[in-house]
């Protein structure tokens, strides 16, 4: 899952990025309201963590512009502790949740996963497709015979992307966008390598290749 983190505190942003990546996100970061607005126009994010106090503008104004332009990804705003008006204004502007500083990273990740699940119409932290269950909290895959396999961060992100929309064809470019941030420089063959590794777990027929189009997760197998 690709995430945008808008935070001008460099130390906090670096720490959050590290923890979010461990939790299965690929993270783009910016400290600028202007850059955040531009990134949302050109990149596809599953969610955004948005600080309100930015050096070149107000995060609420950025959020309002996103919603006015029809950009609907889930947004978690960060506010100063006890500033209830910021929370109310953020929710009115279209935020999905808020978190007061200082906070525990575990709570932020839990809230992020919750708003993403709601945006996908899910209640639980399991992504189910066919006979397979992907556990978001444990980053593990349960097979039809009940056995569980731990996944690497990249394996988890790739499989989650495919299983979240079974039967949908994802191009290699779309998968690359969800797996890696703007700062990463993966090779062109990395998707094919990870697809081969995942097929050893779920079977060749479960992840199908559409020549010239991309890959899809076949939940009817």
C-alpha cells in the first residue's frame, strides 16, 4: 500500500517512515503543502497522513482542495493535543480520522489500517480471496490447507494489492507504484521475480498473467 506522509518535523517524519515501511506501506514524504497538493494529482495513494501546521500553508486547505477536486483517498490528520477545533474542522473538511500529538506509532498504524479497511468496505484485518486469507496485522498468508506462511514486506504489499481486487488486471507499472516510493529505484524485472516467488505459495494458476496487460489474482481457482 502506498502512503503519503505530509509532516514538516524531519525527525518525526523519518521515524514514522521507518515504522510504516515495517508495517507494509511504501511511503512518500513531503513537508510542503504545495508539494502535497501536487503529488495527490499525479500519484495514486491508498491513504494520507496529514499534519495541519505546514511551513507554506495549512493542511486543512490542502485537504479541502483534494476533496473539491474529487480526490477521495482516506486521510488521517495530525493535530495538537487538546485542540478540539482542529479535529472538528478536519472532519468537516473531509478527513476520515484524526490523531493528537504526541502519539504512539502503533495507534497511528492501527487507525490507518482501519480507515483503509472502511474505504474498501471491509470490517476485519483479513483480506480474503478464494481459499486464501491474508492477515494484515501479521503479514502472513493462510493457505487452503490451513498452513500459514510469513511474508516479506514486498511480498505482502504485492499480494495485498492483487488480493484486494481479485479478477482485476494490474499492469506492472501499477504494481510498481503501489510497492515502491518515489525514492526507490527498483529494477524493471523486480515484479516478475516476486510474482514467481508468490506463485510457489499460491500456485501458478492463482496469479495469472495477461500478456501485454499485467497480472491478476484468480479467486475461482
